[in-house]
C-alpha cells in the first residue's frame, strides 16, 4: 500500500512500476496513477498527473520505440509530485531528423 502511518502522521511512500512502452498499456498506467494519487489523498491532481504520464509514455513510444522496457516512478515530498519515466539505457542519444516544413513534431 502506498500510504502508511508512522508517529501519528501519514507518509506517502514512493512507488514504481515497470512495463513495456506500447500504446495499449497507456490506459493501464493512467489507471495506476489515478489509484495511487487517490490512495495518497491527492485526487485533485489525478487529471494533470494522468496527462503527464500519457505524454511521457507517448514520448518513449515515438522517440525511443515501441516495446522499450520502462519504469514509471512517482514520489512526493508533500508539496510536489515527481513523475519520472526511465528506460534502460540512459546514455542513448535521440536520433536527429530532417523534418519537412509541414512537420508538427520535428519528425520527417
């Protein structure tokens, strides 16, 4: 469980989940985010956090590739929520593309 009680105050433990970056997984990851924020008593942040998660997973799919193993890590210090997505090779550099004048995302 994400919340535990210690010395009379509620603590929010960081959590993480590993998965493969695929379009069909995005909804499940969004639901996990919603559930954990609800357990933490932060339901008012669910919509924004779910958008962040969707964007991060979409970036991995679009820029690193489908099927990339990733880990979603979520934590809070009480004032801020940190949402991070990591892939196995932090040294990998993005591939430079030569976009057309009509490209919206920098992709050719």
